[in-house]
């Protein structure tokens, strides 16, 4: 618990803010003038929603000492489900609920395999990464699924003149509300404290009466629902179901959590730190794109930041 509080404290968040300011200042200097415009900030916020929402669930999983490699596949699966339901003339609300529910079902499936078969999360979710991606391609018959227009398409769109009072797209507000809710859950509820306890020392938590298996099951189910919500945002951006979408998303999500100060050993992490990690990655991606740099430059910069973040975490663990 001490490590968790330390990693999620004000100093860690301030360090991330300073790091982002340095990255932003560099691109302000090097990128075109519109990089620091308000419109560009809004565009970055829209682009950040998918990774940010998925990051909420991944943070809980990593704090609990687990990992999930199936995130990108589940996001693609959810887009296919929503598009197929809309194409079958289901209402947008039903499509939304069943799509997000499908994400929760895959999360529950991961949790059951991990807790009942006692298989390490890396292996289980590596398997479901392929299983879910294959299921998405099979349902879509290896092609995209077009769907009729609905209000779901507008979740990540900029507000129009008649609803300019929203300032930001609905998807961004959903991300903010979700982040606050998950952060409060981790800090203020028994379930949240149990998540930290299991990640810090599973055996000690078990001896203290923590229902370890139920906690893990709950964490993966919650993360699955949040990934389902990220899939909804992906559908809103694409306005169709795409079984090949979000390829490699899980790596971006894990990277954001690690950059945000979470330890892959479990027991520590911060929702707002993870969101800042996602925002840093979005800033790098946008800046590199506007400078006309090749994708490999962005990948190398992001990879370097991840390596530095992990090295800092290891040094902190050794010091403790």
C-alpha cells in the first residue's frame, strides 16, 4: 500500500506533467504553428479517448499483478458486434449495451481461465488475443461491416454549433467521468484496496482473508467492460465494424500505464498517471505526424520512454 500511495502521489503526477511540458515545448518549436492551437488540442483529445479508456482497465489489471494482451482484439470484436447489430436494425442503445457487454464477457472469460486453470495471465491473454481476433474476422467474414448512421457515430465528433456548450466530444467527457469513477473505486472502496493488496503480495493478501480469485475475476471483468467502451469509441471513429482495427492497441495501452508510473510487478499504479502517459503518447504521435516524420521515429521515441520508465521503476524497487 505504501508503494501504491507513493507512485500515485502528487510528485509522480507533477513529474509526468513536467515531462509532457518538455515534449510539448519541443514540438511547439519544431512542429507547424497549428500544433499548439485549440483545435489541435481538441483533435488530440478525440484521438486519445480509445487508448485512455482502455488504460483505465489495464491500470487495474497491472496493479493487481496481471496483464492483458487481448485488448486490441476485443476492441475490434466490439466494433463488429455494434455494426452488425445496427445493420440488423437494432436500436443504437441495444447495440451499445450488447457491444460493451461483449467486451465484459471476454474479460470474464479471461478471468475465469486465469483463476480456475491457474495459468499465468500472459499466456491466457496471448491465447485470447488470437481467439478474439479470429472470432471478429469470422463474424465479419473477413471484411468491414457498414452500418446505418446513428448518434453513436457522433460520440467522438467535435460538437456542432448548436451544441457547442459541450466544448469537447461526448467521448472525451465519458473518459473523464470514467477516470474519476475508477480512481475513486481504487482509493475509496474495499474492492479497490483488495486489488492493491493482491498485486502487492498475493500470499499475504490470501492469509489476511482477501478473496484473491474473486478479486482477479472482478478486475478482468471490469477491464473487459472498459475495453468494450473503448471499442464503442473505436466504432464511433470508424463508423463501421472492422475486424482488423486496433492492431497493436494493447502495446500502446500497456505503455501508457508503465509511463504513468505503474509497476509490472503489481501493487502500484495511478489512474491519472496512466492518463497522462496516454496523453504523452498522443502528443508524441501528433507532433511526429505534423512534422512529417516517419512512423519508425515515433516508435523509437515511445520505446525509449518506456525503457526509461521501466528502468526508473526498477531503481525505485531496489531502493525500497
